[in-house]
């Protein structure tokens, strides 16, 4: 009979720090999905007319929704930072015989993120 190593089905990821961090990264994707659903709800509200959209905006100001949006925003930043930090490993760039430094790859992603954010803020009328 072959040896079968016992594995806890509910807390296995808590025994190793790397697994715990990985599971936190995976959990943040739930918040990405929540934000996507909120955005789809907003698009539906816009399609429903001015009254529907105003009702959507009013619902976003409730204390529970404000808390959810803050938690979601924090999770989204964590999610973005986590993915940008693994990008050099997942997408190594080779220039000639040498590989581009991981900090350059991740830094380029942060720069693009900042520029796109600035463009969105300008179009939104913030600046």
C-alpha cells in the first residue's frame, strides 16, 4: 500500500508563509470581481436613465457601500502590487544576451499604471 501524506483540507495554507501570502493574493481577486459587478451595475443604471443613475449614485453613499468600496480599493491596490511584483518572473525580457532587470520591468508597469490613472482622472474632470 502506498504512503499517503495527510493534508489538512482547510488550513494547509496557514502552515507556510508563502502559501498564506499566495492565498491572500488569490482572495483579493474576489474584490476585483465585486468591483466589476458594481461597475456593471453602474452601467446598467446609466442605461436605465437619469433617475436610475441617480439612485445608483445614492446607493453608493450608504455607509455599508462606502466601507465595501474602501475595502475593495485597498484589496485592488494590494492585488496590483502583488501582480506587478511577480511580473518579472512571469515575463522575463531578454535584451541580447542579458536579461532586463526585474525592477525595470516592474517599474515600467507602475509608470504605465500611473500615466493611465492620470489620463482617466483628466477625462473625469479631476484635473
